[in-house]
């Protein structure tokens, strides 16, 4: 039985699920996706919130330093990018869950 493309991937996803990798925005509890709710990595501890929450966060405090609500680390505006790794993981987990429920 081979889920996904390789055996290693499935194991990885299982580990991630067990470790409860955060696939939802810790601010609004919405699930990330690859569109409007893309996970945005906002601090050096790789905390991610969805794009709308990030926008809200930066808008509220446009002139001052904004801190990550999760850990208090400064948000480096210029460095905020889509969390590609999380998106990849998210896809894998989504696919994995889908297959598991089909079994
Ligand atoms: Zn959010
Ligand atoms: Zn943080």
C-alpha cells in the first residue's frame, strides 16, 4: 500500500499529524490554504498566521514595530513571506487525510 508518492512522505506526514503541526492560523483559527488564507511566516520562530490576519496586524500598527502575537519576536515586515514549507506540508496532510478516510 502506497500513500502519496513515497513511503518516506507518508511517515513524515504521520509524524507531523502526531506532533500537531499547526495547519490553522493561531489568530483566527481558520485553516490555511494556498489562496487568500495563505500561511505567512511572520517571525524568526516561523510562526505563521493567515494573510488577512497579518494584514490586520500590520495595519493596526503601521509605524511601530509589530511583535509576533505568539512569541513576541519582532515581525520583520520585509521578510514576511508565504510559508512554502507549511503549504507543502498542508497539501500532504490534506491528501493524506483524504486517503485515510477513503480506506
Ligand atoms: Zn488568521
Ligand atoms: Zn512568533
